[in-house]
């Protein structure tokens, strides 16, 4: 079992694992989407405030950057996707591998969750590999990220 799955066990967070062929994009995981709500994970950076936001949405949600910037009290021009070098330095991952399940402590980061995810019982994330999807409840996700010291805010509708 991986370090990240062991950590879920250590925190007594209930989860299940779906094994599958490698998936690099959400549209490749149609079979997985029949078994859980696959979550899109996007790392954004507010360049003005040098702060990161890990935004979690349903797979088909399109972000409204203008509205998001307003919620974060910044300008649209300051809010961008983290570039590949920032992903590597901040989260130690490559593009396509961002996930709240692989977070470590101490990052200048806030978790932002689309409100519809808060009621879900079957959120699907990868945990450091694109051949497994880890399924857990929103409550389990919230327990993990708060244990790691990250605030969670709800994405305004």
C-alpha cells in the first residue's frame, strides 16, 4: 500500500481503491466515472499574494476566473494556473497529478471546494498514480486536509 493510502488508514478515513489502466485526462476515465464522482483538481496561484489555491470541482465544471478572483479578493489578472515548475516545487508533482491526497504540510495553500462536492459520498481522486482512483466521502477528505493544517473554503455558486 502506498504512503498516501497508509496515511488515510492512519487517520481512520474510510476509502476504497479502483484499479484501472493509466488515465491522464478526465475524458479517458469514463469507466471510473460510472463508479464515483471523479474530481478535477486544479492548482491556482494568486501572484499578487504569493498564495496557492487547490480548487476541487466536479469533472465537468468550468471555472469562472473572474468570479473566483472576486471571492479571493484579487484581480483576474493575478490568478493563474500554477505552471509546471511551480507544481514540481510546491507539490512535487507533474501536470495531471495534482491531488489533495498527496499534500504535505506547510504549503501556502487553501483548499477550495465546489459546493456540490460537499454532499458526495463517492469522491474519486488519484493518490500519486494514474492507475488507481481512491474513493472517499467529502467528510473523509475534509478530515485529511484539516489534519494537514489546510483551511477549506466553499467555491461560491
